[in-house]
């Protein structure tokens, strides 16, 4: 049974997830390069560690959620990393969004100590992390997944075992492919309504009752109407995620023209001042720019 | 109050809609070029007419649902058309999917007799028509809409007044823009899963719980997994609808790259043998073709 957890990465996602684990009764030893984030967790009852290695020491499992493939690799199998600290037979769960190759590569090293690895990326953003309602998509050995189930239930609601190591990342990649293109679709529709003199709010409302319904039309559609481009989901993150998709497409010879289009639009958004930190629903701003349109509501 | 209705167009959509109106207690006089369709309605208690003009005579309102702008125009204001038969002050409701210009053009003529026109395209397909659960998007004068409300409630569930004449068509156009791109998005995601060795059914299931959720992922995603490309929504219809969107985009100077892409994909689907009559979820077949992929399930 998992009782002691090393937790690495206390960013926008990691901090609320770690707090939910503390609330759920787990013993946490946390590590982050940002000291204030560590202090906040210590004030709520966590122990602090000076390295990933120390966070992993005496833990039953280690969880990390970090911004890039390189950082995860360093934390997992670099100097003073999880590999050095975690006991043989322990479980290492990375919940970052990565190329599916990265967990497979890391796992090869971890196998030397019979450490099981799971890749378990999440969807639902900082709001889902705070509510403990994240969707979690898991790849790796089924036994390790079963052991981690009670832990996952403290941070997420929709928890799915997808398949072998890397399969969680594939599912997350599919998620990001769909979300990007649905944002594009909703942007085009609301822009067309506005530009032809029809109230986009009424159109959104009507469409929520039919085949055009989606969570994106609900959530991001409303953001577009409100001109609220505070993230939420950052352009920089979604840009990275569609780049992962395009690199898988190149490797496997896949024709993904819609993903290619959205990937280009993230490039364009990033080229705007401050654009990397806009919410991903800001695709509509690019379409407006190229359509010489007034903003659909207000003039942001 | 509306009691007597002329009903023109007894195709896949019109026939079940007319049947629901009969069940709902309205007096119907029906017209279609296909005699068997007319007979079926007469057997259920409708009267038959030899022309749109006759269907309109003594009616409080006329409803049409027909395959193209030209046919609607002919039926409405051509020889022996609705204009010739309908009493002054009557209501003409066209429920076809058209360019927003067509109802405006027809209405100019109808105004000579103070006939009010509504454009009221529907979403939900033949299944929604049979169940009486269509989404109806209505443009035109508010008073005419209010008079028709009880009639709409016999054929649809999600009934929305959008704005002036043509606004219903704009909303429908927005609907088709979103549905097309969401089908594309889901196709790309399920193809990527399959090709990388991950079960697309598990991925679909996991994604239904997060931001990638949509009616299309539910309904069309399942069709893709089942390799069920019987329509449903025909490629030929969706091709026409995205062509309307592209022509609005050209007129208003709108940049709609995702719609352009799906419009091209409908062209490609139509170029396949029998492709015009495939269900629109068959976009995945085109992607598979260009990715030299096995079908995601089975080998259809």
C-alpha cells in the first residue's frame, strides 16, 4: 500500500495536486526549485527535500509533474535524481505531458532497480487540479496502476488505464489534438456569426443543444464571448503539445492536416506580444486579425 | 393560431417531420414530386396537393424542407408556388439548409402579399426528425416566430430564435463548420492512437471525461470505431454546407482555414466511389488512405 509519496514539481498544476494528497492523508516529501512553493506545502504539513533523490528516499512512490521532457529526464535519472533515491520495487509516476518516447527511455534505466514507471498525464487545467477533478490517462504496468489507484482518486475523477508505458501520453496527445481543433472550429463559427451581424452568444447557445455541442463550445466559447484570455490553458503549452503530435505524425507517417494547421496557429499566437501566455481560446484573435474584424465583443 | 399547414418536401427529413405534425393534431396538405411519399402521408390522414400553390391554399402557414436553394426558390415564388396560393398575412417557413441570401431574396417577393417568412434550418438528422427532437434555429420576425412556436414544438426540442431573416441559416452554417472540424479532429486523434498501437476505443472513452468531450466524439467517434459509414449525415450534404460557409467567408473577407480544410476533404471524399453517400464520419477513411494505415477496426 502506498503511504509515503515523494512529490516533485509544485507549479500551477503540481501545487494543488500535492495539497489534495496531503488532505487525503498521504505523507508527502516535496521538492521544487522555487523555495516559496516548497514552504507553502511545508506549512500544510509536508516535509521538504533538497533534491529529487531525497524526496524519493523512504517513499513508496514518487510523483512528478514538470514542464518539459528534459527536466523530467534530469529529475528522474540525472544526478541526485529519483533513481538514486527510490527503493528497489518502488513506483515512479510522471504526470507531465511529454513525448511518449521519454517515459520509455527513462523506464529502461529505472528497471535496473525494478522501479515501475507509469506515465499519467492529466487534463482539466489548474481548475481541475484545485478541485481534484482531473482526467488522468495512465500507461504502464497494470499492477503498478492498481497500487496507485487510491492515490489518483485523491487528485482526479476520471481515471483511465490506457495501456503500456507511453499510452497515457498518446491519449493526452489525442486530447490536445481534439481540443486545439475544436477551439479553432468554435472560433471560426463565432467569428462568422459576428461578422455577418448575428449575435454569437445566441448562436453558441443554440448550438449547445445539437451535434456541435462540446466542452470547448461551453467553456472556451464563453471565454471568447467574454474576451477573457487569461489562462486557463496557455498557448505555449498547447504549442508544445501539438509539436509532440506533429513529431509522432512524422515518425509514423500520419497525415494530420488539422493538427498541422493548429500547430501553425500556435506559432502565430506566440509571435504576438505576450501571446505565449494567452489562453488557448485566443485563436479567435488571430482569425479576427486576418479578417480585419472588430473583436466579437468589446475591443480587447 | 395555426391549424392548417401546407407541407412541401417529404424526403428523409420532411416525412418524419410531417408525421409528427399530423400526430400533433395539425391539418396537413402535403406536396412532393415523389408520389409514394405523398401516399404514405395521405394514409396517415393528410390531404394531398398537386402543386405548392394548392398545398398553400387555405393554409395558415406553409412549411418546406428541400434539398437546394434553387428548388426552394421555385417552390416558394416560382410558377404555381407558395406565393400564388398562400393568403395575405400567412406565414412561410423554410426549414432547408440554404445560403442566408436565399430567404432574404424570397421574402422580398412574399412581402407583396404581406406573407411573413422564417428561415428555420434544423440539426439532428433523420433520427432527430423521427424522434421529434430536432434543434431548430430560426430567423425572421419575432411575431411570426411566436405564432409558429407550438408547431415547432411538435418537431423539435431545442428551439432557438436567433435574429432577423437569414440568421437561422447563419446559425446552421456555424453548426456545420463546427461539426465538420470536430469530425476531422476526432478522426486524427483515433488514427494517431491506432497507428501508435494504443486502443482507440480506450482513448475515446478516456477523452469523453475531459475537455475533448463532444457529441461528435460520442456519436461519430463510435461510428468510426464500428466502421459504420452508413448515413446518418451524408458527405454530399456537408460538402454543400461548407461550400455555403466558404462563400460567406469570401463575401465578408473571413479567414476560415479550418473550414477550408474540411471543405477540401469533402471534395476528396466525394471523389471516392460512392463517397458522396458515405456518412460524414468517413473523413477518417481519407486520413487512413493518406497514412497508408490499416482501418482502425476491421478492414472496411
